[in-house]
């Protein structure tokens, strides 16, 4: 008896399937269908959507549909998207596509293409494509495309001229073929590039670097050279070497000088350094002498002691002056000039008692020593330098 009842139910089901097949021309089977073609399809014959659902018996089934205008929607919130366009793919919720946004791809939430052109790619939340702009890309959050052939990747990027782009946060590009990379500082303060055919970089509303054609500006948006810097330039750990020096003209342009700078050999460098150290020491002695010259002269007069002073200037060039003090009891006195080898070059007899001086001229450049001799006795010796 049970078997007969099951057979009757199977016949009834078969009859229903047959009648549906006869009425609709074809029955679509979940295990596959043959003979598919443009005139033999699964869908609707009037202007209504064709729905695909999973868990259709629940209150919130999974839903995809080919809508009445020919766009395909996969919805995260059922029946929340609006697409008045053909050939577009939409995934997400609360997205809007106007009639001009054909062949676009949109995913995410609350993206607005109600005034967009075709062939846009938009992903994220709150992105806008306006002014019938097409062939553009907006990825991220609240980016705005206001002209065709643009790309915006990030947050709060606004592109207002064709063939422009932005990558970062809080950016604006308004110049034709202008690009901007980096970040503004928020609160409506955006890094903005208004310069056509340029690339701008920065991390605040003030740009750090701009490239325009073959010119690079750092700290300036109007470069006039291959590398144009506005502000201090610092270099560290530069290697030693030789070559031409760099000079800076009054307009700030850096050029190569005509002269060469060579690193000296080790022994020569040590000799130069030794001469420099000697000169520094003698300059310091001269400064002290000039400060105390009057006091020393007075003390020599009071003490009635002979005194030999450092020549001035030292080093001298062309001529130099040697000052001295001779007590009144002096019978004979002279100053002898010697080269560095100890050879006597010149002797100057001193006739004047008390404070006096002699002027030396015609001495070639080099190192010398000079001595004060009184009554056959050497009183003091000092060193001097002369330049050619």
C-alpha cells in the first residue's frame, strides 16, 4: 500500500513537470540544460529583473540579479542598489549608477555614479564620479572624479582636470595632467597641485617637491634648473678626492669653477699643516703683543732692561717693522737677520737709545730668525715669516 502511494506521488510530480514544459517551451534543470542560444535562454521576456537567490525561504536571502536595464548586481543589502545603466557590474549596497554609467564596475557602499559617464572602476565607500566623467578609477573612501581619464587612490582625493591623478590622503589636482602624491593635514587642509604637467609630493598643505618636465624643485613650486632648492642643503660623509670647485653666483646657481682642487700628498699635507699651526701661534703672539705693547714699553723703560718685540706684521709682505728697547747705558747694539739655516742675511746697527724700531724691506719670502745683540751679548731671538 505504501509503495502504491509513492508511485502516485511520482506520477503527479511528473505530470506537473510535463505541463510546465509544454506551457513554457523548455524546463530548466539544475543538473544542466542543452540547446542553449540567444533565442533559448534563462531570464525574463519583459522589463523586469531576473533574480538569483540562495536561502530564498529566509527573510534575508543571498541575492544577485540581472536588472531590467542589463546590469548585474550582487547585493550585500538586498534591493538597495540603483543601476539605470547597461553592461555594468555592481557588488555591495546603496550604490547608484545613472543612465550614462555604462560598462562600469562598482563595489562597496554608497558610491555615487548618478552623473557619471561610462567605463569607470570604483571600489570603496562614498566615492563620486560627476560631470559625465568616464574611463576613470576611484579606489578608497570619499574620492571625487570630476573629469575623464583620471585615477584617485586613497582618501579624500579630488581630481578636477582630465588626465590627472592622486595617491594618498586629502589631495587635490586641478592642473591638466597634474599628479599629486602624499597627504594633507586634514580639517579641509589639502595638498593641492594646480600646475599643469607636473608631479607634486608632500605631507602637508605645503608641497615638499615638484617635478615639471625635466626640472626638479625642492622647497619651491617654480623650479628654474634641473635641481632647484629653496633653503639649506646639508651633506654628510662625503669622500675625499680632487676635481674642480663649485661656486655659487649671486642668483644662487651652482657652477663648476675654472680652477682645480687637488688633495695634497701625505708629507706635503703635514708640512702645510705645520706651517699653518706656526702661523696661528705667531698670530696669537702678535695679538698679545699689540695688546700689551704700550705696557711692555713702559715696563722696559721703568726696569731699564733691553727688550726685543715681535715683528709686525707677521707674516710680512714686502716690509715688516721690528721694535726694541735699549737702556741708556748701552754702548753698542745691533739686530741680526738669519735664514732658517742660520746664515746671516743682514745686520742693522742700532743708534737710538730707549724705544726704537727698524723697518726691513726687500727680504724674500720664507722663514727667518732675528736677534738683538747688545755690547757683544745676545739678548733675545725671535722668528718671523715673510711672503713673496
